[in-house]
C-alpha cells in the first residue's frame, strides 16, 4: 500500500488527509513538527510527502533538503498558505514534485497525489538545481502565475534554449531574468537585446560583432553581444523581428555555438545560453515566409506562455500595491493606498497593455496624487473613462439595472469594509421595497402581494429603513425619487 506523509502544523489539514485519502488504499501518516517529521521519514519511509513550507519549529525548505539528501527520488509536494512566487521557484528549483497553496481543492490534490505516487513507483528523479542561485521577484499568486513559477524552477537549472511567448507588456523579460537568476550561469553575464529596436542592417553586427572595413563606417573592430555574454545568458526580445539573413546565422550558432564577425573569416566559439521572446505568432510568420521553421524548433526546446493580465485579474490588486510602494519610495511621496473605486476600475479595465500599462498608470497616479490615497481623479483620463461605468459603487435610488450587488460586495472587500452582511442586505432591501412601492403607486396591499410578505412585516421594514408614510394616509408615500 502506498505511504503518504503529511507534514503540517495545522491539525485540521493533517486530519483532512486522513479522512479523504485513507479510504483509497493509501496509508496516511502525519507530523506537526520538524523533529517528528524527520522521525516519521526515517521510520516509515513514505513514498510521497506533503510538506508545509512554514512549520512552528523550523523551515520546510531546510527539512526538504534533508529529505532529498536521504532519498532524492522521493516526490515532495509543498503546501503553504504563505507562499510567494519566490518560494514556488525555490521549491521547484530544489527538486520539489509540485507546489500548491492553501486552501487547496481536494480534487486537484487527489490528482496531484496520483501523479506523485506514479512518479514514486517509476522512480523518476527530478533535476536538482544549485543551492546558491539568486532570486528574482515576480508578483502574483494566481494559479497561472504559480504555474509559471514552477516552470521557471524546473527549466532554470537546465542548459536549454527557452522561448517565452506572450502579449506585449506581460513581463517576458522579467521571466527571462528570473530564469537567469536561478540558473547555473547566474554569476556570469546577462545581456538583453531588443531585435525590433535595432535597424535591420545593424542587427547582425550588434549580435555577432564586425571587423574593421566590414561596411561603411566600420572603422574598428566591434565585439558583439554573443562574445560579451560568453559563459552567460543572452536574452533576445522580439525575436520575430529578426531579419531573415540573421536568422540563418542564428540557427548555425544554436547548432554548434560558433559564428564569424561581420566581415571576418575566423570562426569564434562561445558558450551562451539563449532565451528568446516574442509577442508574434511565430507559426503564422513561418506560413507567411517571414521566419525560419528550423530556427523556430531550435528556439522552442522549452516554451513558457505568459497569460495576459485580463486572464489573471486576481493578481491586479497585489501588483498595484507593489508598484505603488515602488514609486512612492522612488519619488519620496507618502502615498499609501487606493480608494475602493480605483481598485474596482482596475479590476474591470481590460488592460490591453497588460502589466506594463498598469505600472505606467500607477506611476502617473502616484505623481499626481495630493494625499495619501490615490483617487479615481488622479488616474489617467482614458483609464477612468473606460472603467468608470462598471466600477461605480451602486447606491440606493439608482435604477434597478444599475444595482450591482456583486460590484458592491467586491468594492466593500477591497475597501476593508466591515459588517458587510448587514450593509449589503440593508441596501438590497431598501432598493427592493422602494421600487416595489413605487411600482404599486404607494398602495400597501399591492406592495405586500408583490413582495410576498404581510402588512406588519412591511411596516416594520419601512420603519427600519427610514421610509415614512405621509400623514393621514393609509398607504405609504415619501419614497425617494
């Protein structure tokens, strides 16, 4: 029977594994401390381990290192409520089987454990990255970002070419730098070049260098980026804009790591890891005859696809606060947060420019604001115009079509509102009763019939909500217009 060890200082988490997984022919054991966990590992020899990153008496990562030193083939799944993209990358770098946050979905965990037990059975050994790799900050905790962090952790230690795909502004260079920082070349050069920003006739010289007299104006030798990055990493952004002639030379370099400078005949050898990125559909460029298919397949040994910001809206608030802290610090301004309606605008806006556009909007707002809180009036006008209609906080008295209960709740959550249950129900009741009474022209009996409540209940509600009858009238008037 497969053995599962759950290491977590929350008893309820451990018990949930006992309840759910002990009934499917899995022997489940648990531990709440580092000392107890290590004893269980030695005595029980579990096939798979689920490990919390933060334990009361020590670090889950440190315990993981001991576990892997004893048996590097044992799958370990990290589980935490406090994880960031950095810990996700670090966990995957060190050879973790996977990484999942709390609260977790039981069905997802079941599938993950099934794969882990199969890996244990087949004795698949994940790659073990170096211990001294440096870290790069990626902001966001959505499932999509967590998966990207896992991919970075897996691919960083490998000496392979990586193709990073995504819309403009999604953070392709940031991912490239994260791969570099966590690679075995982290103590070597990292150079980035934007192929679209260099005149077509100079791209070859920029990459491979040139000899004196190679072309008009070439009066001295130039060392290209591939020589400058020898032993390190070269990031080629917007590779889809690389001229056809340079693509052929690039293909040769990827095949044997040799090239000649422009105008030179000497073969030069360097050892450079290439990371490439583009927002183009390279397969379509191949069909159009604008990109070499053989180069494409050389570049895509590993492919990482970055999602647009509109597909990970749960990261927007964290990104916004991250950028605000950065720009407030750089500008020396005491700006500390956002008004609820601003965060609502951020959530509803489609962000065609992705994270880069969000960053620019917050930088502008930080410089324009006059207080500690960024208000909608300080945002770029185009942003407000595009998002203000959907971001308004509904108030009593609007037309029924404007009453957005979900929007109200989200706005309250963003603004740290308390006693939400009473406030939301009160707003909905006031709006409902007001509209029904107005529709019934103030006739109490008709309103009671439409609402499905008796007259006493309606009178009590009107009293609680502050809607009063006109003097001498049996029916209620005085509703807000």
